[in-house]
């Protein structure tokens, strides 16, 4: 299957001529801080606190484009899909996106604000985990009233719409879905949702699950295993840690019409009307940890645009995520890069 998928990606007509994706609503300015391990960091913090403050010296800090929507837009454009990001940010965030995508088919439609969403991401290499200290800033209050006429036109004329990071749209995120999803569906746009981690949203997770637009106007819902368990627990009142991720996906598949797409460290799987498809991830040596989930979404969305069969779509998504974090530079792989990666497996 890998060779067949690689040949599909190498085809000159692999992306539809009218393809246009719209991703919203978050863009973060990220400061990425690589750390060897948790214990060394905690020892350094304890020492500095004990002495009354000071500098903890780290290496290779990076200022990067961040945010689920911005990362997904950059990754999708890197794969050759014309993509527009609609995001609330300030001129610094807008300039960061423009620079990061300057050679890609990507544009940004900015909801202008005086402030930006920001994150300090502690990349713990030994634990293979990121700890993110995030300030959602303008993202916390974004809602449907912030979308101007041009933004609504972009949504209506796209053939793919992805909404991300509901978890940090703290005040009007569900309102945004309530208006945007049916509007897009009426226009014939494929709709995709990745909420981000809902654990801190409490009863709002249950409210989201019972929102009619989520139940009826959503085509695909992407998540990791933790998010799948958390949403399933909101329906069953069980402990999320006691729920198997596959059972969680079945619970969600029974509750909404959308295809449920789940990615984990070891596999990805897709659930749709009780059809259960699984694909193992690729074994690679990660060079960095940030953005794997957003890259996976981009590969999954590309597979959707290409009308790939579910096993091939999941394999493509796994390949995009693997190659993204295996590359020394944090830049999106191209379609040719992915085809070459698959041919080497």
C-alpha cells in the first residue's frame, strides 16, 4: 500500500484544481524551550527560587509560528493545498505567519487585535512531552460576530473548513461552531473539528457534545486518545482513564454523525458508522515534539481531499506527522517529501 500511496502523491493532478481550505481561528506566537528532562529543569527551578531568582540557561530557544489553526494551515499549504487562515492576532502574529508561509500557497485573513495569543512550550525530550504555558489572549473571546463579510465568503467558497482549538475559545467557541458549521454545510463545504484538550472546560464539553451543529453539521472530528476519552466520559460519567480509546471513539460515533479520527503515538484509527479502520504509526527519531498533531490533521485533511480510502488516508496522516517531527528544521514537508518517505519504508 505504501508504494501505491506514494505514486498517488507523485501524480501531477493529485490535488483538485478547485481545492481551497479555510482554517480558523487561532494563531499563537510560540517560544519553544527544549529541555533534557523534567528533573534537571525542576532542580534548576528549585535552585533559583532558593537564591531569590536568576537565569536558568537553556539552548536553542526558538520563536515560532504556533497555534493549532496556524500550524495546520502551514502544514496543509506545505503539502500543496491552497489554504487561508482566519485568525485573531496582531501585526506581529500576522507577519510571523506571512514569513513562515512565504513560499507556500497560503494567505491570512486577520481579525485585527492589539494583542496576540502566546505560548511558552517546554519540550521535555526524555519524557517525550510538551508542557505549554499558554495565554489565549484574543482567542478567548473570539466568536461569530468577529467574522467579517470577507471571512464568511471565504468559508462559503472553500471546499474544506477546519475549526480548531475550541478548548481555548473560552467565551464564544461553541457559538462559533453553532453558526459556522451549518453555514459551511449549506454551502457544500466539508467540515472538520479539532477541539484541543477539553479537560479544563468541565460542563462545556457536555454542552458541546449536545450542540445540534456538532451532532449534525460536522463531517469529521479529529482528536488524540486523551481527548476521545474525555469527551466519552462527558457522555457516560465514567472516569476518562478507565475508558479504552477505541470504546471512547465508538461512544462518540454513536452520538454524532461525524467520522471520528483518532491519533495516538502507536496508531491512528477512524470510526464511521461502526466501520473501524486502524493504521500503525511510523518508527522515527523525533528532532522536536511540537506540532505533530497539527501535521497529522493536515495529512488527514489532504487524504480527505484526495478521496483516499480510510487506510491510505490514515497512513498519509501518520507519514506527515512522522516526517514533520523527524526533520531538523520546523518546516512543513511537501507532497514530494512524503512520497519519498513512504518509498523508503
